[in-house]
């Protein structure tokens, strides 16, 4: 049985971009450091839950790449949100820096995989990796200009994310691509192909085959 679902990517992208805007505001000084705890609360109550929901729906829709990416970012938003809630405004954390460096590797690997079929997602991920490593260096070294640069990158990522959210939303509602998404390979066939194309490899997919 195939379960019809709406695309969870618009929800995930809108939540992701909102979170990046919040971090961008904090890093660039638009949000005062004394409001650190409030920004953490927003990440925990708005961004992380919506990313987690989008991840679950993506897995149910048989998109392992999107589900993995959204799920990892849901965890990351939660981790960062908690750090901001319990942290001291203006303080740096080598522990958080090491986490950000490690998560950068995860983002880059996801971006490399996404290049094959969804270049827009790859651009978003690889740009996010740049911001994450800048934030990591700041947490380790305390270099304020890098902190500001990370904030600027956050706004750039938010713009890319908002574009992707609108593009995926229009595509899902219209049943065809309206704004360019540069889909390739299997990702392109998922939109342009017929039902037979969608289910031809169903017997080897996770949840159908006997082992993962």
C-alpha cells in the first residue's frame, strides 16, 4: 500500500530558514547577547519540533535523504537551543565548537550525496557547512569577526531556504515544477515519471525488504 502524503520539505525549509534568521540576528548583533536565552527557547519550541515533524513525514514519504537531513538538523537545533538556554551570554564553549566541527562533516557529506539529484538542497547544505565551521572557530578561539561572518552567512542561508520552501510548496500544490529546482536523475524522474517509474524499485526499499 502506498500512503499519499504532502511534501514535508516546505515545512522543514521554512522552519530551518527561520532558525537561521534567528542565529543570524544573534551573531550579527541585531539581537542583544542578553537575549540569548530567548533565542534558545525559540529554537527549542519552534524550529526543532517542526524540523522533527518534517523528518518523520519525509521518511514516511520514502525520502531517506530528506528525512536524514531534517532529522539531524532537528537534533542540532535542539542541542544549540539547550546550549543557549543554559549558557552565559557572551561566553564561548570549546565543547560546542567541537560539536560544530563534527556536525560540519555531517552536513558536507549530506551535501555531497544531495548533489546527485537535488542541487538546490546541496547548495543549502554546503552553505550551511560554511556557517557552521565559522561558528565553530569562534567558539574555540573567541574571534568576534568570524562570529559576525557566521551571522551574515545565516541570513544568506535563510534566503536560499525560503526560496526552496516556496519552490517545493508550489511544486507540491501544482503537481509540476514552477520555480527552478534543478532536479536531476531519480529526483527529476520522481516528478516527470509515471506511477510505474515511482514503484519499479519498491521491492528493494527499506520497509519492504526484509533487512535494512
